[in-house]
């Protein structure tokens, strides 16, 4: 039976690969690396470096494939179908990789950024491939350190306040307002800098870009003060590198609700 490992590799800092991940890396025959295009080639390079560092004996194969582009123009009601089509296109690729590049008794691995359980579609895609029934395999998941854990560690703060909830959401959702009953919100996948809409409220921001890498930028403080600085640094970094990955925690003072 073919065996697949979905390995969380942390969000950028090579030291945040777990011992379990290293052990599984060393027992894997084939690594599938999905390239998201030129601008993200840094991330592909990081995966290659990780393999070279942790599997010094070599003996593994790396198979690269191009991840299909997602139609990000689709907004509102069209958002979900666009994601669905993109998932199916990815499932086609994963199915082909597993069928054609992995021998019956071999093990393969997908190296997933951060933790595979958080805003990542690999597990859903593998389930879709299994449901199609064209290829059989078993799979397991190795947790990784997410960008959320890395963010709050770098800012030396917790995610929640005492006995209070915390919610992880997207920039798209935050645009609709703070979630009901929640004053601590972690925001991912926000290309629009949605935090700006809270500049007039008593909200602190803990922001990080390229966390764990040599390009890491961290800013924290009340949004009214930190916001304009983040906007400037973000624009400069995006211009310089051609892409950006940032995450932030918004912490609202409940007294100001
Ligand atoms: C598709 S999600 C994947 C999240 C990943 N599974 C995790 O556990 O962190 C991508 C988003 O994660 C966040 N992200 C991932 N790595 C990051 C990093 N090194 N620094 C800042 N944000 C990061 C950004 O919000 C980015 O838009």
C-alpha cells in the first residue's frame, strides 16, 4: 500500500521543524514539492534546503509540480465555487503524482507550510483523491508550528486573555467586523490590510511579516500608531521581495465595546 505523510514544516524558521517531522522526513522515499510560481520560489528553496540539511544521507527523490493558480478575482458568492474548482484542479495533480511518481510500496510526503490543520487544503485534497477511488493509499499527518504560534511567540504574548476566547479568521471575514463575543482575533490571508478599519478604536495590533525568516518584520502597538507604520513597511517589503506573507493579532479592549 502506498503511504503518504503530510508534514507540517513550520512557517519559515528551519529550527521550528519538529523532531517527529525530521524522523518522518528521513523515512520518506519521494517528496512532492508544489511550486506556487516565481514569486514564491523562496519558499520552494527553503523546502529543498530543509531536505538537504536533515537528510544528509540523500537517497530520496523530489518531484516538483506547478500548483494551479486560484481565481482570486471571484468575490462574494462566487468565492466558494472558485475555491472548489481550484481544489479539484489540485486533486488532479495530486492524483497524478501519487499514481505515477510513487511505487506501490513507497512512501511520499507533502511538505506543508506551518501546520497542515490551519488554512491549508492538502488534507481535503487527499480525501478528494481517495474518494475518486483511482488510487489507494494511507496517510498520516505530522503537526507543524503554525505562523500563529510563531507570531505570538515573537511578540512574547498569549493568544487569549484569561478565560477569554480567541478566533482565527481571514481578512475577508474581518472586513465584516469583529466576531460576536470575541475581542482577540488572529487574522491571516489579508491582502487588504483590513486592520485599518479599526484605527479609530481602542485596539492593539501584533503584526508580523515573513516570521521566522531573515526578512522578518515585527510591529506592535495601538492600531492608530502602529497601523501607518505597518502600511509603509508592508508596501516597501512587498516591493522589494515581490510577495508578502503577514499575520496579525488584534486585541480589543472590552471596555470600549
Ligand atoms: C494558506 S495560509 C497557511 C497557514 C499555515 N498552514 C500555518 O499554519 O501558518 C497562508 C497565510 O499564513 C500566514 N503566514 C504563513 N507563514 C507566515 C510567516 N512566515 N509570516 C507571517 N505570516 C505567515 C499568512 O497570513 C498567509 O497569508
